[in-house]
């Protein structure tokens, strides 16, 4: 099979981050639920960083948030 592997978009990464935050905020969530959400977020970030320009996009956003 040829072609590129699917890489998550920024929206996918943001959704994974939101899922982790929701798991942390949920008093009914177990430690395993939180860990699983965090692992999925980490996998999404790792894959996202394989996208061309992803590093620069995240860096630019961090600078905007920091007011630089």
C-alpha cells in the first residue's frame, strides 16, 4: 500500500486536548479514564507534529497567547 498515513489536524488535536480536560474535570472519571484520555492526546500530538509546519503553527500560537 502506498501513500501517506493519515495525520491528525489541528482540530483533532484540540478535540483530544478537550477530552483530556473533560476527563480531568469529571468527578466520576477514574484515574484510568484520565490516563487513557491523556495517552490519546499524546498520540494525537505526536502524530500532529509530523504534519509539515505544525511546529511553527504551535509556536506562533504560543507567542500570541504570551502576548509576544
